[in-house]
C-alpha cells in the first residue's frame, strides 16, 4: 500500500512536469501574445446587404465598414458569434422546381421577360440558383395528368419524353446554360402510371403493386437516360414525393418498410445494373415530423443504406399549426452522420392575389433556411420558380405562392419578398462552401454562416421583431456594430 502511494505521488509530479513543459512551448514574448486560432479580421472590410419591410431595400448594399478590435460583450448587448475554425457540412446549393406549370407560364411571356426571369434566378445579376428539381411525368402543377408510356405498357416499349420537350425541357436547358458547371438537377415522381397501382388511379394515393416493382424501377432508368440524351445531366432522384400523403392529385403511398425494400431490392440494384450507380438516391421527400422513423427504418438496414445518398424533406408539418421540427433534422445528422439532409420542397400555401407582398411569407423562408442549414442540411429547393396570377396552373386547383409570379394579362413579373429572402443565401453562398459555427446571444435574431472556397465568409442575420436591433458581429478578436431594421434580413460578406 505504501509503495502504491509513492508511485502515485511520482506520477503526479511527472504529469505536472509535462504540463509545465507544454506551457513553456507556448510562451512568447510579453509584447506578442499567443495568436488566436481565428485569423484577426481587424481593419478588414465588411459589406452588409439588406432587405427590409416598409423600405425600398431589396438585397441592397446598405453598409460598408471595417472590423475593429473586439471587446468582451456585455450581458445587455446583442451579439452574433462566428467561429470559422469550426466547420460542418459542405454546401450543395439552392434552387427551385421547374414544373410543367412554371414552363407553361414561362412560355407565355415575351422574350425579354423570359430573359429577365432566367437572369433573376440563375445569374450573378440575380440570385444565383444552381439546383433544379422537376417531376418524373406529371404532378399537380400542370394542365393535367400524364405519363411517358401508353397505359398498360409494363415493358416500357412506348416510353417517350416528347411532351416534356415542348415546354419543360427548353426552359430547363436555358436555365442550365446560365448555371453551367454548378448544376444540380434531380427529379421526383408523384405517382406511377395508374395500371401499376392498387387503386388504378394516379390520384388519391394508392400503392405500387408488387408485380410492378421492377417495371417502375426501370422507369426511373428510362427517365434518366432520356434526359441525359437531351444533354441534361441528372444528379439524382427522390423515390417518391410525399409518400405518406393521400392527395387529390398525383400521389402514392409507401410505408417506411416498403420504401426501404423498393430501394434495396429494386431501385438501387437496377441503377447499378444500368451503369447509374453514381446517381444519388434521396429517400422520404416529405415533412420533418415523421422523418426520423423513415431514417431509422432505411438507414439501419445496411443493404438499403448503401444505396441512399441521404434524406429529403418538406416544411408542411406546420400546415396544421405546429412548429417546424428542426430537432428531428439534428437527430438524423447525429444518428447517421454519413447521410445528407436535403430540403426538397416548400411553398406558401393558399394563394391570395392580394397578398403578393405578405412579409410573413418571406420570414417563413428565412426561418426555415437558417434553421435547416444549422441542423446540417446541405441544399435547399423551393417549389415552383414561377406561377401565374392565379397561383397556377394546377389541374386540381391547388393554387400556391411562388417567389415570382407572372401576370399574363400585363406580361409583368411580380417579385415577392420571398424571392429576396432566398437571395440573401443563394446569391452569396457558393457550392462547395462549408457551414461554420454561428450563434446569437438573443432569440430575437436568427443567423447562419458559410465559408466559401475563396475564403470569404457569408453570415445571414434575420430580425422578425417589430423593433430595430443593434448588434455586434464578433469573429475571433474582431467585431463590427450593425443595426438591423424591423422585419429585415441581412447578409454580411467579409
């Protein structure tokens, strides 16, 4: 016992000696303190872009200033803290869906308005979208239901995308020409052909009949090959849009187990067999509320998991008055860190033509994008990029808002606040950026940050309150003071 006691004392002395030795290695001269891990930004320039309610500021360069030496913030001060040394997910991009409805409205615009719309979304002059989603044959947003085959053709001998070549594909290709190398193009089915389903109807839910599992998997392959024959590179697909919603429009139900088994026994192997193993497959593609069950069921299965790039989600769990379930996203990222989160659809429901400028619509986008990204999401896809003055066309009258509407009677493009709020992210954050640690000292502000590959940092700050807020942006040993107006969003570039 006595020997053990002296051994312990000796070990403590040795540890203390080692610690002192390490401290000695870190010593520098008195007039040169240890350099912060975060590079000092003192005297570096900052640009602040602002969009604010009841002003004419729309993605406007509102302030140019420089960082100064930071002081310890007081408890009474509001602050946003950014630590660029703590980096998280890689950014894939932001975009929206080119649906049959969007293409229909676009085709009715004059040539100059078409160019204006494309540049507004897909160029440096606009908000730099790089993601495009489309449907595999029809969705509700179009003039009617259709497929790419004749009814009953389980061999897919009549497969043809000729209908898409009329309006949809020409619009996609014009957008693609502006995006160029950063394009992320993916597609989602709303329903298999009627004869493949239990209810013999593309609408009103129903399920895929087991005897058509392989034929339906082959259908995705045919779609990818046909679109790539049009020189549109397909990044990937989602398995089913909203697989737990029986809708009055195109829809199809998969339980978690059914989606898992279709992925691992049919879709995944069929992609590999046809040389499409590099295409990304996204599961779920529905709301945040039930997302954990879908992730647990599919990602816990090794055979299914190997085919899944990640999981997609929408924001419509708030439709019944609930709060967005961001914690579910964080849980999935913690539970399955190798799998990606992708926001695949969101729009403001219940279109009202008197409410184009409703600011709360934009703030819903800002809140979702900030919190989705802070929860680990790599990309964010809005729904229709363009709708008409009625919120359509939609063949079942499910009219909704879009960031930009077109009035066919006046050939006018109507920009909503949502367009500008999305732009505070998409215009400045580049594909390949990494999210960096960002927190706020008050719940009155929401914020997220990304570091682009060129070293520039993009911090987005949103104020949903009725009052202006003075805050400090503190990055390492550097800070600036900023004022954000009521119901405003800012992007700070430094």
